[in-house]
């Protein structure tokens, strides 16, 4: 079955920090395939028989977005029922409404899960570090995080991605205000244009972070 996902692809400093943390967990607790590539899920996974309509609605909602959604990365959280470990994400109101509009737009023809239909104020934003853990490993990781320094970062999504079976279908670039094809989304030249634009932003904090290899 074909599975789709709409997410925020983490980039720059926050990606580096969460990747480092994920690698530390993998080494300490031998997680193997329980690790997850860091991202922030907005909708999904889900299935649909109308990809053309999905791309159309995804493009429309993104193009209609007037402000760049923002979020803060903070502490750690746990879903006890499903034994998931995650980094907590605090969205601003723009990101809350953006996710809500996406889910409502595609819900008539996509097999969304109950949490995808949560109201804007109730959806739990997070970036998963590990999932499908056995009970003992889950408890050990929870104890490990009691003394772990938080990931503190203010950020905004540069791009929102539509994926099919973990492969990019298309990706909206908030900095350049346009939809990218798969090849454009993976292009180093496109990424560097984003970084150059970000350097002009007032806080100046982006410059050092985006020089990482």
C-alpha cells in the first residue's frame, strides 16, 4: 500500500542537535531500526487514491500561507501507551492553523487518523526520536532523560514536504515562496539560496549554523 506523509524537514542547527541526540540514544541503548529520521509530522501517515487532488490541495494551502509558521524546540516527552520518545515542539498560532487547514482540506479523500483531525489547539506537535520500544528500554530511556539538557531552539520551517513511501513528491519552500519538485528539493543550489536569504534576516544567528558541513 502507498503511504503519504506531510511533514517539516528539519534543517540547520536543530537538525544537527536532534541527530546527535538520536545517535547518542542508538549507541547507548542499541536501538537499531527503532530510530526515526528527525522531522515534525503535520499529517499522516495516510493513504489516498487521488494523488493529483492531494498535490493540488497541498499546493493551494501552501501558496495561500501569508506568514512563515514558527516553532520552538524544547524538552523531551513520552507517549507511554505506544512507547515513543520525542522532542517537544511548541508551535506558534500560524503553524497550528496551517496544519489544521491541511488536514481539513484532504480529509474527504484521504484515510487520516483520529489525531490528524484534532482541533488546532489540541494537536501534539513533536519530533520522534525512537518508537516501538520494548517496555524495559522505554523505561531506561525515560530515566536517562531525567538529567539530560534540553534542546532549546527557536526556528521556523524552511520547507514543508509531501512524501510518498518516504520519497519526496514535492516540497514547499517558505523562504522562496514556491513549490519545489523532488529534484529541486534535493538540490544543493536550492538549499544554498535559502541559506543566503536567511543570512539577511535580522537576528543574524543563522549564519554560523548554516556553515556546518
